[in-house]
C-alpha cells in the first residue's frame, strides 16, 4: 500500500514536494489503513506535536474503519467531528497540518483529501492579573490562547454586534491576530485603519502583541506607548463598549486597545469599582506622583547648581551640611543614584521572585547607606531619588512607567547645563512632542488638547456614573450617547 501512494504522487512533482519537506521532521507521521467493510485504502497524515491523538483514536479512526467509507466526501458524514474540510488544493496541506489538522487521503481519490480538526490545546489555567491586580473586581486575566481570550471577552459582551475578524501575520510564525469591535458603534475609519496597517505588516516572526505595537503605531520612534495593553478582560469589554478596537495576538497574554489617550495610562480600571470621589482622588495622586518622579531630581540639580537663592535659608543650611564632604557635583551625584536605582530595579526584575525582592530591598538599603557614609552622595538626594523611584511605580500601566523612568535623564542633563531654564526647555520639547503625537490618527493628549469639556468627566477625575452619558468624543462613534440622561438618576426610596 505504501508503494501505491508513492507511485500515484510521483506523477506530479509539485504535489510531492509537500511530503518531501515534511518527512524530514521527526514529528511527521503518515499511517496507512484499510476499511474493514469494502477494503478502501486510506491514510492519516499529521504532525504528532500539534495533534491530539485521542481524537484520532476515539473519533476518526473507528468510524473510517468500520463504517461504509468509499470517498473523501464520506469523511464529513461519518466522522463525529464538527470541523472537517474537503479540499483538492495542495497549497493548503502545509497550512492545515501545522494548524493541528489531520489529513485523510484515499486510494480512489488521490487528488482530494479531508482535513479533520484535532488540535492539541496546551494552555495554562486562568490566573489573577499580575500587573493590573485589583483588590475589588474580577480576578481573571488573559492567557496565551487566542480562543480562551475570545471566550473571556464574549461572555462579558454576549451580543451579535461584537465582530471578530482574523488575519495571519508573520511569514514564518503564521501568527493568528484577531480584531474585535462592536458593529454599528465603532467608527468605521478606525476599523479600516487597523486592518490596513495589519495587512501592511512585513515580518517573519510575530510572537507577542508588543511586536504589533511597534509595527503599526503612529510614531514608532516615540517613547510613549500609543496603544494600551491590558491583561484584564473586563477592561477590554468596557473599552469595546466605548467604541474602541481590541487586537488579540495568539500566544500573548496582553490585549491591545486602540485608539487611546495619555490620561488613560494613569487610570486604573479599579477606579470604576470605587466611589467616584475616591477614584478621582487616586487619579490626582497618580498624576502628582508622575510629575514628582520626573521633576524632583532635575529641580534639585538645577537649584544646587545655579539657583541657590530659591532655596529657603533653613533648608539651604541642611543641604550645605549634607554636601559638605561630597566631592562630586550635583549632576554626577544624581546620575550615580539614579543609575544605581535602575540597576537594582533591573536586577530585581530579572532574578527569581524571592531572590529579586531580597536584592531590591537589601541592596537598596546597603548601597544607599554605604554611599552616604562614604561621602559619595548626600542623604537629602538619596531621599529624593528614593521617593521619585517609588512615585514612578504608581502608574497602573507598566509601559508608561518605563517611559517615566527614561524621561528623568534628559531633564537631569539639561538642568545641569542651563538650570531651571533647561528644565522648562525640556518640558516644552516634551509637550510639543505630545501635542504632535496621535493614536490611530486621534489626538494623544485629548481631552487636554484639543480641549473637550464633556470628555473631562472621565479623564483626570471621574464623575458619577450617572454623568457619564456620552462616549469619548475623540472616538467619533456612530452612537455617541451611552444611555438616557433623564433615566440616570439616583434611586430613591419609595414612600410607603
């Protein structure tokens, strides 16, 4: 029977190429069988590493051996598997085999074959969010399976208008990428822009959603992320309801949300689980923490280098005392401590969890104390740098935290050259960059610029849910009204 298959396919070299290339792999398998009723000869072709062989043994093989099986078309009728495709296109063979399908070939129809879905699903179980953890609210996080992530979103938005379109990216990785949006709500131009940018991607391997961010972002040279990545299904569902677009990459536990704005990176989704007064307060604390993290050390360097008159006399005496035996100028002192903090942070992140925590705590205490006692840095600057590093951790989105860490260094360098003028110049340059930055063609600084009063209701502060009757204006959704304002009144007790 093996000789029969070789003879039939040797007539056409193009049809034989797929088997020649695949048989070099150790996990390629081709098994021959004969139907017990009518003697039909057939074979299974599959990749053992991608196929659940239990599906073959329990569902496919018994039916093909015992039932009346004559043609490839009969496979669809007698095999109790929902996903079965009949094809005569040899170009589909490699694609289907590497997607976990089992190919069935018969003696009577050598140019036609059936593909039976038998994918082996190896996924981890659902866990709690590690980066966007919240005390209040759902505790589910995305995993690396595209199908599982779609399930987590669809069970929160069980509507037919939720559309999922799929594309394949990567000439080698063949990564599945899903685009989710709500039909009749999401702006059509935004959807078409995302599709067009994904179709224009030229890359051999796509292994994570971070690749997509860098490939389709409006300005890939900007340190600011222009797409919001999240590991929370509830956040994705809420943003889809606002009229945004979600991008899910198979193999990535983070889902991308676009378009987005700068203020969203300082908003934790837990804010919506709290009273609006508490949520607004915490958002203001985060904004203050970010400004302090960026400007505290540069202002210290500028004041000690050029602007002694700005320092109160009582505080100046303390600073002079702390720097009496410091041989380094303020800029080198600040850079030394900032780089030390970054080294401790990187070491703690790359080492195992328990060891990393120990290195971060013990290392910070030992190095900080030793540097002050050795006269390399002042204790005042050590406190400022430690507080600035702590403030940078208040951002709920990890990627914007990395941006804040990097921004401190150009501020420090220009503060050492021009003092507070250098700080103002750097801030103006940063503001100009943010004004020009866009996310999917939409202003990145909205609602700050262009100013939109109605979008301030859920920006730096968050008002009561009854006030959030409209969707964000910059999204230009087809349904800008979320619910009736007249009906969104606080519930009152019924008088008895």
